C-alpha cells in the first residue's frame, strides 16, 4: 500500500510518523492512518513538484 520496505515501515512507526498500537509483540496500524499517511505523502510530493516548476519558470529552464 505504501510501497516501502519493512525496515522503512518500522522506522516510520518508531519515529511516530505513522501511529500504531501494540498487541503483544505485534504492531497494529489502522487502515485509515495508512491512507492518511499515503495521502499526506502524495500532497507533499505535489507541493514540491509545484515549487520546482515555479523555480524552473523563474530561471527560464523550461521547454519551449
């Protein structure tokens, strides 16, 4: 769903970027939290692309 490796997912959980709770020795993640995190990543990527596009136009590096 997130297209990340297991170690990356564990790091996201341990850093508090993705909420979870424990049941025994297992980490449980709510599906809605995964979707919200995915949507946040997507929005951040679009924001960065917009900023790069704006910078590209300011510098006159765009294709004509």
